[in-house]
C-alpha cells in the first residue's frame, strides 16, 4: 500500500472556511481502503476530522479581514 498524504502529523494548518482562521495541529491521519484520507485537527476548543481540500498550510488573511 502506498500512502500519499498531503499533510503530516504535527503540521499547523487552517480550516479554509473558518472565518477566524485559528491555527490547528494535525494529531491523527486516518487512511481508508479507497484512498480516502481524513486529518484530525486539534485546536484549543475542539478536535474534528477534515479532508485535505478543507484545510491549508497558509492562513487566509482575506477571509479573516472580511469577517471583522
């Protein structure tokens, strides 16, 4: 089995739809049999699973500014 994850455990990432653009740390990567990956993100307030297209290594300053 070859695993091609886009992010790694310990990476600091941002949820693309989070208007506050709070940093999250990847604490777990779940690999499913059909090449489906989820990343468990830990923030100061919660922990949730996200797909790679929902997160980014770069903070989106534009979404943050537009929502203040």
